[in-house]
């Protein structure tokens, strides 16, 4: 069973939607929610994450054992998500041996060239299908 770590901040809405859809797809994986703040963590736990924690150190620890890390592309950039992603968090994600399933949200100054402007709903559909291929 794959160890999937979902990292999100602010309201946690992106992580929440992803977890809801991954659970609905009945994928064979354990999902750990790591929020940059307590609101994000609570939203992801409510969505069905197996476990959850909040803050910088849980990101550092979770990235060590993750098979797959899921989150907005900003988790790779220090000070992203309105400053919620610390330099240490971004480095932990980037250095992790886990595969990264990054959601190309073109906000916070990070614009990904070559991606389509998809609705959040379509983006989650694609992300869950990619996770399916990684877990099975």
C-alpha cells in the first residue's frame, strides 16, 4: 500500500477535494494530510485522510517516508501560499525521494507554462487518475 502525503495550506480546499475524490475512487493507499495551518488540516481530515498533522515539522517528517506527495505546485517554493510554505518545507518536498503529484495552480506568482487552464474539479479528476496509475 502506497503512503500518500497531501500537503495544503490556506483553507485546505484543494487537499480536501483531492482526498474526497481519492477516497471515492477507493484507491489502495494510506493518505496523510499535512496542513500548513490547522484549518487546512481539519478540512483534509474531514475529507477522509487516515491521519493528519499541522505545521513545518510534520511536513519535514512526512516527506521522509512518503511514496507520493500531492499538493499545489507552490509547496516547492519557499514563501508560497501567502508565506505558509517555509524554506525548510519547500526543501523537504523537493529533496524527498517520493514521486510528486503537483497541481498546477497558477497563483502566488508561480505560473506553469504549457498547462491548460482547468477548473479545480477537472484538475482533481486528472490528479486522481494519475494517483490511480501510481498506486496500482
